C-alpha cells in the first residue's frame, strides 16, 4: 500500500472515529454505596441525557412542575424514554445486578419491583408519568402509565422513584477540527490530481488510490 493511500485511509478512520464515539457511547452508571443513583449519557433518539433518580415531589424537582419543564412532553416520548432506561440503565453489569435486584436502585427498597417514573404532563391537577417497571429476577420488565398528585412524595413508597432527565454536557467534536479535516482531505486530493508529489520515493496519483 503506497503512502498516499495510507494517509487517506487513516484520515477516513480518524473522521469516522470522531463521530462513532460521540453517537454510540455507552451510558456511565452512577453508583453510590452500591445503589444506582443515575446515569450519564443515556441515548434517547440520538440525543444524550444525564439522568438522576429522586424521590421528592415534582413540585420540588421542578420550579413549577409544569409540562414545559419536562424533557419529554408527550406520552409516546416518555414511554420511549422509559424503554431506554430499561435497556441502557436498569441493567446488570459485571459488578452490580440492577436488573435482577430492583432494591439496588435508589428510592426502591422493594425486592419485587422498582418503578422509575418519568413525568410528561400535568392535566386536571394530576401529574401524568410513564414508568419503567424493573422486576426482580428473570421476570420480564415492562413500561406503563400512572397518574399521581404533583405534591406526592415517593419517599414513603418503597418501589417508586422519579427519573429527572437533563441534556448531557458532552464534548462534541470540534467544528473547527472537522472543518480542518475536510480542508486537508480536499487539499491532498487536489495535490494528487496535479501530480504534485512525484518523485522516486513517492509516486502519488489518483490511479494508485483507486
């Protein structure tokens, strides 16, 4: 393989790695005293979120506990997020069995199930939420809907906790870096077309790389 081909392939690999690492990242689970308290970088329809589990009332979790403050404002979006919690966060790892043991999730002491509530709408004085229902053992987890009062605290309920989503603070690929990479790509291609690097050591031509 000649030098020109090596450079171009390396550049392509570098370019793809920038974006694949950003879009395909695995969430980082946040664990405190062996309790799952949240996660960083949960992918919901291509957007990354940070999630924290909280058991205080909605009126304390959000300034006014209104739909405009919720990350998901429709039933379908909240249910989608609930499914992604089950798939990405409420999982077994090499060191912790959060899927198998729901009582290892913050806010849940039940050995049977843990319902993680995601608020999406306040209507007729009630808080509409979707939930990710994490069941113990090999039971099949599921999602669903439940209404509660905005002032309800989950501290006295041993199998429910809220999930608050915030847009993740991630280091996206530098715009200038990507632009520089593209400019470099076209510059090398232009030099190749002109046969700029023709010598006994290197013979760069488009014919060599095609």
